[in-house]
C-alpha cells in the first residue's frame, strides 16, 4: 500500500470519534504493521542474520563479488 495512503488512514483513525476504542486500537495496530520499515536500519540486521545462518553461502557470494570486482564488472 502507498505510504501516503497509510499516513492518511492512520491520521483518520486517530481522529475518528465514531469508532469504538477497541476497533480503533486494532486498526491502528494493523496500519502500523503495514507501514514500511526503515531499510537503513533493518538491512544490516538482516544481513548479519543471513551470514550467521548460511556462512558457506555468504562466503561464496563474497568470493564471487570479489572476483567480479577484480574483472572490472
């Protein structure tokens, strides 16, 4: 979903008085879960988890990237 639409929905949920409080809280929680994460924060964590879970694969990818870099690609 478009981040701008999510922001509009979130703002409307926060100000809508006709919505029961329990429903509003649940919908706001869903909107927050749907909002995109900051990739600059999550990327290093995801990469570290990948390296820990698959050390042979990441070593192979590192060697491949280095070889391609040495070839000028």
